[in-house]
């Protein structure tokens, strides 16, 4: 009986986890270069922090923002990227973006790349989501 209750609770807790949507996930074809960028709009019905992004094509994936230093546009890593129910995280050209370093594959050969995202909610629970990005 105890086991059954645990199973029911586990099933139920899954339904309570955040509903996360990725709109237009795209990774730019880099034509043989070792670094590329990715874009998507990440929407959630719960406030979340991105704590990890991983993939088998790269060991180092970060989220960057662009800012002006004098006249020069620079990229900076966002240490704790946040998605709120009111404000989706928009990763787009000339704005915040995914930065994918040390590519181990030539993207010419790939149509899709799966990135694994780990999120943390306000209760400290970790939610994992695999997302297929279109190579474009
Ligand atoms: Cu960047």
C-alpha cells in the first residue's frame, strides 16, 4: 500500500512540474567553425532558473547577453538565466542567445541537435527537458 501511494505521488508530482515550451528552437549552421549560436523563446508557467545546458555536440553551452561598452558591443555570460511567468526568455539574433563552444560535429551533417536543459523552480526542484533544435 505504501508503495502504491509513493507511485501515485510520483505520478502526481510530475503533473505539478512546470509546463515549459520552446518556440522556434534553432541552432545556426556554423560552416565548420568551432563556435555557434542558438535561438529560441522559452516560456514557462512557473518561475525558473536555468542551471545547466548540455549536449553531445559540445561540453560548453552558455547563455549570453549583449551589452555596449563604449561604442563596442560585447557578449557576457548570464550566470543565472531566469524565466518568469510574466517574462519569457527570448534568445534571438543581436540579443540574448545560446553560445555553443567547442563543437565536436560539423553541423553541415546534422538536421537536428538535442540540447538537455535543467531548470530549478522556486521550491528547489530540478526539472529536466530535452529539446530538439533545428540546424539552420
Ligand atoms: Cu555569445
